[in-house]
C-alpha cells in the first residue's frame, strides 16, 4: 500500500473519531439541560402579558356644543393648536384653539345680511311714513269737502228741488269718497305694519344667529376645566387627536385630564385564556420605565365581548387591572408588564 493512501485513511479515521466525540459531548449537554433543581415553597399559576396604563377617572376637555345652539349648523371642527401632551395646567389655562375661519366667514355673511335688513327696514319706515302722511292729508281734505257739501245742502232747502237734489248727491258722494279713503288708509296701515313686522322678525332671527355664532366663536379657545395633566383623546381608530385633527359635534372631546390617584393597567387576553380570568384575582405588574419597581393590583373588569387587534387574526378580550397603590411617577400610556395570578399552591415541591 502506498504511503499517500495510508495518510488519507488515517485522516478519515481521525475525522470520524472527532465527530463521535463532539456528538457525545453535545448529547451530554442536552441531557444536562433536562434537569433542574427542585425547590420547596409556593408555586403560582399565572397569565402574563403586556399592557398600558390609564386613569380610572378623567375629566374631558370638550369643544363648543354646536348641534343644539339655535340656528347654527352642525359642523366638524379642526384643532388649530393644542398644548403638548403631558402639559400640566391649572383651571382656566389655555389648552387648545379651534380653527375659526369657516365660522368667521359665516358670521361676516350674517353681519352683511343684517346690515341689509336694517337698511331695508329704515327705508320701509321712511316710505311708510311719507305714504301714510299723504293718505292722512287726503282724508283731511276730503273731510273738508264733506263739511262744505253738508253746508251747501242745508242752505239749499229754499232752492228748487233740482238744486236740492244735486246738493244731496254731492254730499253723499263726498261722504262715500271719505269712507273709501279712510278704509284705504287703514288697509295701508295694516299692510305696512305687516311688512315691518316681517322685516323685524328677519332682523331678530339674524340677530340671534349673530349672537349664537359670536358666542360659539368665543368658545373656540378651549381652557382647562380643572387642574391636572393634559392627555390627548384617542378617536375610534386609536389615533390621538392633535393639531390638524377633526372633532365632530357628536364627539367633542379634545383631550382629558386624568385623575392620577387611581390607575388601571389595560391588557388584552386571548380567547384561549380569557375563561381563566375572573374579577378580583390578584395581579402584579411593573412599568417598563421603572424596571426596579413593582406594584400590586387586582382584576377590576373583564370584557364580555372580544375584538381583533390590528395585524392579528385571533380574538382578544380587554381586561383592566386596578393598582392597589399610587405613585407620582406613573403616567397614562406607560407600557406595563402584567401577571394575573390564577392560583397559588403553598408548601409544594416544584
């Protein structure tokens, strides 16, 4: 056998031996990982999941109420400016400003229309005064004619019958003319009153609209209803309302001021585990921002209706955990790590 072949065989045999040794070591390590030290004490059965903090109670900061304000048409409003989230405010401090442009343009149109109506009313009053003055002058003149014809008739009693009859006809005609002019005068007075009343009602209606719009515009500057920290409102899509966002007349909340004295951790439990979660079960949690702190709590509320989270096909149920203690460092929307304790076995080997 040649020397080269002998060397090749030796290399192959050494490689096989090395592989066998490595596999043996790996098997020993895998076997070692199957063993752990048994301890004696309490053993907990729990469900763990992440969540976020929110206040149990909060005061809403709302925009103006438009839907029930006189003749003002309901419309969506745009947030033009708002203080940064997390800003501490006192009662009455500035929080947000809504876009005034559409309502200011409408108010300008109302004021222009109001000026037109007032001008038309003044013209109508002047024309009516001139017209009725002419009718009254005609009545005075006609009354004089009636009196003159009455005197002529009295003086004609010694005249021929034809002259007396002519005087009677003139007197009757004068009285009829006076009655017709008097009736025409009263009709014109009534018609003028009706027209003026209609115009005054229009002026009153537009005046109310002007006052309503002015009052609403005054409330476009939103202030804090109480002292606290401003937290942005989330809409139905879960997006926070901020500068440029729209608020509707049916959901006027711009932001809120949470009551930090009572905090909840909101978590979502899968439909597989939700039947294990009951109100009152003990829980422990920590906040990612303060990993060295831990808090105690209990299950406060379990939703009866499941929902789908974004980018997930499985159903989850919302569960609220109420913290048993307060901490000034906690803030809404902080991420939490939660453990709901389902059962505890004491003095067992595990």
